[in-house]
């Protein structure tokens, strides 16, 4: 009789899956990587919606200018007895529309700046493994959420909208104004008659023509002077440059003349914290661990108590203030924290110390 032998398969020891480190913790809540990505996607969609709303408002202002110009020219050229001043009034109205649109364009750039920041440093980095975003992209995004500010100046907004749409409207109005004076009711016999027709009430024609020349020269110079200003992230432009330039004193000398006046001086807000504590070692280690910031210690003495205490100096940005206070409170609740703005911080994770 054959005896069947059976062997028990040895079970391999089960490997424990590594515990996923939470990206963000707050009052017992732990945000995982997938949840963080989901939150960023919702923020991205919200900022796109905001940018689209303000983009539509830009188109609305341009439509106003086009419709008003078309209606004015229809009235001016349909009747010979209509004075040419209606074209001049329409020019002033279109200029006012341009100022309104420049203001709206700055709001549009505020939202599109955040969208562009997430596109270039979050989603683009995910497409090229390993995931390695820019070191300061989250800092820039968080600072813009906490303290919103316009990423471009009113000068860049005015110049960009002028070159894109309004300068062509102004040229049409100029040609229409000259044609209205020169063709109705009939062509002038000489330049003196043309100047006489160009007058508006007590203002002579020479003055009106001079004001028109000054206005159009100003618009042309302004459009050319702002052509190299490319901080507008909502346009089809390459990734924007260093957010700290040219605000720092070391960068201000690189722009002179009209360029220095038109370029907005922006930078991330930099702070200097002074921490007066009796537990210098514990607080320093906590700051190095939680904030990854360097700490410099000094010795001081109280004026009234005569007690020796340590003074810690730490450079940080606006988004790290809350984390600093929490780190100090964990080790020494009796410590004194003084946070003041810093004019310029070089090296140590901030702007490079070397002069480029």
C-alpha cells in the first residue's frame, strides 16, 4: 500500500508595510499624502475659477470701449452738423476704460499667479519623478494666501492692456478725429482753416492739436517703456523669475532711470526673531528640528532682576512665525518672543550671499 506523504509549505514571514508619515498634523488630525494632493487639486480648481471670472471682466471692459467707439463714430459721420468734440470725449472715455481694465488686470494676476505657481512647481514636478518641487514654492504660495498682494504694478498692467487692445482703438479715434475735421462739411482750403475747425469753444485749434499730440506721444512712450516688464504670470510667458528681486538693497542698483520707477519692488517678507529664554539649549534644538532654521545665542542680563538669560536670534519668513511660537512654547512657556521685520537677509536658505 502506497503511503502518501504531504509536506506543509512554510509560510513566509509577512512584511509589515511602512507607516506613512503624515504631511500635516493639527489637533490630532493627520493629513496623508493622498489627502494633501486632493486638497491641492481643489485649491487649484478654485483659483482657476477666480482667474476666469476676472478674465471675463477684462473682456467686458474691452467690449465697452469697442461698442462706445463704434456708436460714437456712427453718430459723428452720419450727420455733418455733429461737432468733432464727440470723438474727443469718446477718447477720454476709452482712456478711463483703460484705467478700469488695468485695475481689473491686477486682480486677475493675483489669482493667476497662484495657478501658475501650482502648475510650475507642483503639477509639473509630479510629471517628472522623483517628485522634487522648487524649495520655496510652498513658501511663496502660503505667503500669498496669508498676505495677498498684487504680483504686478499698475504700470505693467496699464502698459500691457494698452499694447494688446487699446492703442489700436486710440489710433482709430485719432484717424476719425482728423477725418471729421478734414472732410465735413467739406475739405479745408488750407492749414489755417483746419486749425480753426479744430477749436472747441474758447480753446483754439492749435491748443487742441497740441494736447492731442502730447497724449499720443505719452501713450506711445508708455507702451514702449513697459514692454520688457514680464511679471504677468497669466500671459503665455516662461516661468517667472526670482520673487525676491529687485526689492533687496543689493538688487536696487540694477535698475536705473525709468526702469527703476516702473519695476515693482517686491520680495518675500523676511523677519528677525529674538527669543529671551532660560532654556536656550532646549529651545534651540526644538527650532532646529521643527523649523530647520539656524539659531545664534547671546548672553544677557535683566536690568531689574539681574538674572542672566539667553537671547536667541533666528531669521525666518512670515509663514514660519506661528511655527516658531509653537516650538518655543513647547520648551519654555515663560520665554519672550520678539519678531521684527528685517531689511535684508542673505545666506542660510535666503537670498544668496554672493554678488551675481
